[in-house]
């Protein structure tokens, strides 16, 4: 069962009366079970306002309307804005469980063990920890100038190590978010082809909600990576880019 639709959106994101009205109309339509109208209204607001709660509501409307591809797309977009929201995480996990294609993890088990904190914490938490640790380290370093004992030497070394780890991880996550692009399959099924034309060989099929990595762009096509040995071209119109 999906978590409830959120009834709040930051006022700063809804700059006009028309957008506010559209959002409220979308909420009313959602509550009445008129999900198509809710989608129309929420999309109108989403075209002008970037807000995690709005994206979450739009995702729920798509999910209720039976559109798994768009539901996961907007859940993923919401996740980038409100990564700690528990209802969002629950609904996204539920939606992912309905996807037919199971994506292989890009990282090896050893990598996941060695860098376990990057999987236990979201990117925002890691950035916050990096800032706190930097402040803590430089504060200890300053204190050592006035305390002529080695009592702070061990804590300073530990905090320095943690500061380096979390700062490097934070920069890696920023780089990955900036330069690694992902997309979601929107139709019920698409053919991933060897070339850019409809008569190119169909290599394999992917289903609604499947997340793929964009490796290359050529005209109106993306070359996507799904799993080891599963790479090919898909028309851009069939994919929703997670932005």
C-alpha cells in the first residue's frame, strides 16, 4: 500500500496564484480518485516549480493511474530533492518491486563493503557529516595550539581520517550526480536496438520503470547500459531522464 499523498508544498516554489490553484485542484482530484486530472494539474505546476513534495504527489497520482514508468521517474526525481523522506522511500521501494527487469548492481560486493557508509547514508547526510567533521577537525587543531599536551593528538588523528573519508565521498557523490545520467523506461515495453533505426536488430527488451544508465547521446537516441552485456540504443521519447 502506498503512503498517503502529501498536502504541503513550500510556498517559495509556488510563485503564482495560478500554480497554487492548480496544485490544490490536483490534490482535490487525487482525493476524489480522478487521477488523470490530478496528473494534469500537478504536471502544470511541475513545469514551473521544482519541489520534492510536488514530485512525490505527482508520482503517487501516476502510480494510482497504473503508469509505473512515470511513477518511478517522478519518485526518482523527488528522491534527489527530499532524500530523507520516509514515505517517498517506502513508495519508491514498493514501485521498484513491481518492475519486471532487475538491474545488476554496478558496484562489486567488495566495493560495497569497503565503502559501506555511502550505502547506509544518503548524499545529503554525507555532505552534512563532512562539514561537521571539517569544523570539528579545525577546532581541535586550533585548541592544540593553546593546549601544550598530547591529549588531543589521538582524537585529532581520528577526526582527520574521518574528515578525509567523508569529504572525499561527498565530492565523489557530487561528481556522480553531475556527470552520471540515468533514465527510466516509460512504456510497458521497449526494444533496445543495435543501431539508431527501427529496423536495427532488437538486442533485448526492457519494461516500464526499469532504470538505465545513459552512456551516450546521438540525435534522438540514447545508448543505455542496463547490465553486463546489455547495452544498446533507445529512442529518447521512450525514456524519462532523472533530473
